[in-house]
C-alpha cells in the first residue's frame, strides 16, 4: 500500500510538470483586480494625447486662436488677367443720397442739369396769352432789357418785313416794361384772312439800326367745333352766352332779377356777367375792378371790336374785363378758362337777345 501511494504521488508530479511546460513554464498566480481608468496610455514612442470632454474643460488649459492679417483671401487676378489689388473684401455701400424735394440750394438752370428750371436771363419780350384769335387783347412784357432804353413796338410777318409803329415804351430801372394792347384784326394780318395756326410776330425795336426782340402770336380757336357746348339764356336779363360742356352757372337766391350770374368750369375755369341799369361806365368799371380785382392796377380803353360798344379793362395780373353797353344797360363780364387763360372764346359768344 505504501508503494502504491508513492507511485501515485510521483505520477501527480509528472502531470504537474507537463502542465507548466504547456502554459509558458510558469504557474499562473491570481493578481488583484484593478478599477478601469478613462485614460489611455500610448506607446512610449507616440505623442501623448489627452481627451477632455466638456464641460470639464479648464479655460486656462486652452490657447487663444491666432488672428490672420485679413479675414478675406487675396485676389489671384481679375477676369482680364490683370494683377489683383488685394481688395477681395466686399465693396462698401455708398453713402445714402439726400433727396431735397425743394431742389438744391444753388438752384439749377434750364439746360437739363436736373435742378429746377429758372427763368432765363436773356433779354426779350413775352406775350400773354400767345395764342388766340385776331383782335384779342394781350399783355406785352419786356424782360432783362437795358434800363432807360426806348422801345418801339410793331407787328409784322414772321418771315417778312416790319410794320409801322403802334406804341412805344421806355424800359424801367428793373429792365422791364409792360403794356396792354390788342392783336391786329384779321384784316390787318400779313396776307389778310388768316387761318387757324397762322402766326403774326410782335417786334420790339431797341436801337436805330432796327434790331429787335420778338414774340410770335398763333391764331387758335380755343373752342373745338366738335366739342359739346351749352347755351345760357338769362331768364330775366336780355342776353345769352355759350360756355363749354360741363360748365355750370348760378346766382344768389335773393337775386330775383338774375343780375349777378357766376359761371364755373370743371377744371377751375370761372366767369361772371353782372348787369347794371346805367351806361356810366366810369363808375361801373371802378366798382367792378374794386370787387373783382382788389388791390390791382388796371388799364381801360374802348372796346376795339365792331360787334360791341363799351370799354375794356385789363388788370395788372393780366385778367381781362369787358363792359358792353346796350339799350341803357351795361353788362360787365370776365371769363378765365380751365387752362387759366382769358376765355375770349366764351366772351365772344355774348349776344343780346332783345328781350
């Protein structure tokens, strides 16, 4: 029994030796267990890298970023192959433009520079109005002339000779003059019997050599023959007058005799006819001008029209008044059309009805 125990122990030793050789020649020993860490240890030859997860970031452990010289890349050249100028940054917007609704302080000229148009400083003469019919009254005005110059006025053909003198004026200290006159009647126009759009020329001779300033007047019938018109027949007073379509008339309710009739046009035109039971035109003119053109000076002359008897007056603002005398009465009247001109096309339709 003792021998068998020895043999068994020997066999156990042999098996133990074989096991040691099989697993590396060392008997495994149990090491103590360690907690895992979040840090990885690199190989000795590698640069150590530390991974830090925010928000545990330590501000002092980071470096400030480096600023480049310019936030924009340099140009490499333009589309035409030229050298770049290094200005690849966006082009700044220009300063806003100030829009002055009243124009610039220095004003502009009439040469199209974008500024407000200012009156010309050239010397010359102006007609107001410069269109209408033969025989119509107009205002002649000289501007920017040599003070003290004597001016003689003439009518003539636009491309023809100068007619005889019909008036003369002296330029005032402001270089201006103004007078009221009538356009020559049709029979006195160059060639006689003028047609619509024919012209006649006013000439202002200013020296002994016959040099002159001029302005043209164009024959225009302001009432379109095809335009609808309205006849106003005064229900009490013996007259009628024709006005353009769209005009209206009225008189005060207390005016049972329809003595003072007012007219108005859709575009701002206006007029009146006031009846006086006297032929004393001097007092009537003074009264009407004080009421209808207060504070304005005016010029009075006889009506230069064979169809009417009486006088006419033109205020300093150019408005024309006519005073027709007939059958012991005087009819004072004045009309301005929607364009702001003296409406002779209406005035000339005034007619007595014999009532």
